């Protein structure tokens, strides 16, 4: 089962062509990633600040299908197709809220790191269990 959340397209998200500037989608995906943690009562900022665990992106593969405009919203489904020892891949499927059209898909691989040293560490068991809830 995928985690689902919604992100609103803001005025500053669109380019001169009137559509969402493509790098903004990466921000939307990260907002969905953070929301996944927050909805499961694991505050992502505390994970970084207190446990010193972060998940920096190491690889992205993205397809864009439909444009989004100012005033649109993007419904994002997040699933976890791969959970390794020290990294996980998150799949984001975005649907334009107003008509349900498939707007984008991304697979983002994140390493699990100790934020103090920026070295890869094994994914802690509690976070592994969280990710397994959304395994696909």
C-alpha cells in the first residue's frame, strides 16, 4: 500500500511558460517524503537533529507526463520498491488533482547516513519497519 499526500502548486513554482519548473517536482517529492515520516509520528527534522540520521539522494530517475499550473495540486503516492542495508528506493507517482491524470513518476534512491560524518550506515530497524509498510 502506498502513502498518499497532496502538494499545492504555488505561484513561485511556475516558470515563464506558466507550468511548474521541472526541478520543483523534486521539492514536491521531498515534501511527500517528509510527510510520510510526520504522519507516522517520526518527525524528520528530529531524525536529523537528534538521531543524526539523514537520507540524502544519490540517484533520481524521473518521467514527466502532464504539466501542472499555478493553482493545481499534485496528489503523490509514495511506495518503497527496494530496501537495502544502507539505502532505499522511493517511488513517487504524481496525479494532477483536478482530473486525476498521471503527471509524473520518479524513483529516488537515498542512502542512510550518519549526519555527523556523512558516511553510510545501516538503516535502523525502526525505520526499516516504517519503509516496509509501504513496500511495493
